[in-house]
C-alpha cells in the first residue's frame, strides 16, 4: 500500500540558525584579517567562551587561514592573533 504524502509550495527556504552562526565566525575572521590589528579580544555576548573558541578554530581551518590567524583562549577570554608572514 502506498503511503500518502503531499508537496507544499513555498516562495523560499527559511534560513538556518546554524548557518547564520557559522557565518558570524567567518565574518569575525574576515574583519580581523582585513584590519591592521595584530591581536584582538573577541566578545560575543552570552556565548560560552569554549563555543567561541571551537567555532573560530573551525572557521580558521575551513577558511584556509591557519597560516594567518591563531585563536587563543586565556581563562575565559578568546583572542585572535595575527601570525607573522613566512
């Protein structure tokens, strides 16, 4: 016996909260790399420091920035550090 289903037309697919969160870390890195700062403390509201650190590390890896940016956690603070050019 065939199962019943239906397709419901929509104008567009809603954005994913996970995608927008991932995007913010890429934007943070992009802003840091394009700035003249050598180091910066990252503040992101009520997000847990470990979550920020892991997400930034992932964004560094996915963005191919391992040679340009170091993510450091000192206590409960997260820092971005510009790496010297090789």
